[in-house]
C-alpha cells in the first residue's frame, strides 16, 4: 500500500532559525494536505495543495508541492515558540480516505 | 464549526478488559475514522466507516472492531485489551464529497492498558 514518509522525525531549532519538513510518497499524490498538532492537542488542518509545482504561503509558512506530485515540503521562516508541535502531511486523494505521513515533531528553543 | 467529541480524554484499563471508545460528530459527515498515534509512527488508520453499518479495515485492524449504528456515532472496541494497545486514539470525520474537504479530529483518548 501507499507509504507517506516525513523527514526528519524530530527537529530542535533555536527560536529565529528556519525549519523545513519533507514529505515523500511511494506513489503519486493526488492532493497534499498539511496538518499541525500542538502538544496535547489534535491535528488541525493548515492547507491543501492540488497542482504540480504549487506553492502557497501562510505568513511565515511556505508549502510546496513537487513537480512530479510525489513529494511536498513545509518551510517555516524565523521560527517562534508558537510553532512548536508535530506537522503531518496527508494525501487526500481518496474521497473516503486520507493517508497521513509519519509526522515531524518540532521543538523551538527560546 | 464541526464538532467531534470523544467519550474520554484519559482511560486506564487492565489487560483482558473489553474497552469501548466512542466518537460523536455533529456535522452529518458520511465518513468517520479511528486512528492510533504512537511516537515515530504517525497516525495509523485502524478502521473507517463511509456509511451507517458500513466499515472498512484500515492499516492495523487486528485486535479492534468498530460499530456504526447511527451516522453521528462511531465506536471503537478493543475486545480484549493488551498492553501493546496503550496509545493515543483519535477519531476523525471527513465529508469526502470534494477534493477540498479536510478531516476534522476529536480531542483524542489516551488509553493506558496495565
């Protein structure tokens, strides 16, 4: 079956440093969604990318969908302590099923 | 706003006990899901349901069963709890009618099996 892997699994950064998490799929992704889970919380939808090569921005967050639609990335510029959490990518291609990546846990050191 | 509630935030059970986890949603979504979340393994799909009384196995269904008697309610059952089922369990709903639809998660139940 489809596997969606994320790297790195964990990342510690100093506040103000940049951070990137990468999402790679064993099969072509239909659409890619990104979720954020704060410590002690549940995953919350951030954004969806649909088109090959698409780039979207949300303030300090930049999301990119690969040209071959087999990978995606999330880049955070100048991290803040509020960015702490686990970031998941997910393939939302199936109308009945969403396949989640393994997640990247971000720690921001003040 | 979609509201997804789960019956307990924390639960402690003993090995061999039968455990019920319940999820209720108020948005009339067709699809409901049960995931377990473990460090380093992300969200793994246990079972999902796309309609009342319908269910499909996810990636790790062994040791679990589900019930969906009403559209708004999806229950996860551990027939005989074991220590390797200690985990965070998350319920989610998904309308699934458009490629722009997203999943909405409940707050999670942290289950400890002793």
